[in-house]
């Protein structure tokens, strides 16, 4: 069986799945495309037109899994070691909560109002709205970072005292923040800044970030 992952590597949701695959040492191929210029078959494999999408050559013809959270849960169940979801019910629930928090709330703010403006618009030959970016960074994102700062405290990981899907989700979204040319203020969020730096130093994250940088540098040069 061969796994194929569809989507853009610059998506935090594609990146989240790629980190899970790397941490579990699962071989796969990636078929890259932009969700803004998808291939004709996109809707047939992703009814909600979202990325990523997973396809296994061993599955029945036409069967795919859209949605990063669904894919990560599937990979955890098919490849349980090393575990990336806590076993204890409460800690597993907390890990899923943090995943949902950054996927649905933090990136809902950061994605269209910062990353899209600074990076995606460059590829589309459009002009970024820098006032929107400024407001996003200075006013809209800080409350989310305040919450994560309180939650990480002095701990190494967010849930279950282990590296988990919670940390992978946070780390994946924060890559896009940095790709957009921003940095975390370590004076305001010392725990969060140190925590994210640790995540991005892991081999799984570091390799993927390095792979993405030429494309980010190309966008910045436009």
C-alpha cells in the first residue's frame, strides 16, 4: 500500500499531517497543488474543497479521507507507535481541544488576515493589505497567544506530558506566522516562544520548514 497526500505544503493542515507521518516514520508521496488553483478532480476527492486529502492505494477505488484531524486520527489508529495522542481520556480530550483551538480559531484569524496577505497574494500578483496585517498581529492574535502562554506555563508539552497532536497543531500554525515575516515577542509570551522554538527544532518540523523556505523566499522577493 502507498499513501498519497494531496494539498499545498504551505498549508498548516497539510504540514500537520506531514509531521505526524514523519514522527511515525510512515512513507508517503505528496501531490502538491494550490487550493486556489485546484486540479479538476479536486472536488471528487474533497467534497468540502479542503486540504489535505489522504488516499491509500489499498483502499477501494475512489475512497479518500479529507480533513487533517480525521487523517491524523486514522494514522494514529493504523500506526499506534509512537503514540501522538494521549491515552488518558481527559488528556486526549485536552489534546483534541488544543488542536481544534488553533485549527479553527487561531488560523481562522491568521490565515486570511496575515498569511494570505503577505504570502499568497504575492503568488497571485496582488497587493497585501498591510493595515489588516498590522491589526491582526497587534490586536487580534495576542489574546490567542495569551491563552496559549497560560496553558503551556512551565510545561514542556500541552497535554498528557507527551509530544502530541496538540503540539503538532500549534507548531504547524505558528510556522505560517513566521513565514509571514513575524516573530513571537518573547517578552510578552516567554513560555510560548520557548515552547514553539522547541517544537520547530524537532527533526520532523525542521526538515519540513527547510523544504518550504525556498518557496517562501520566492514569495517575499515578489
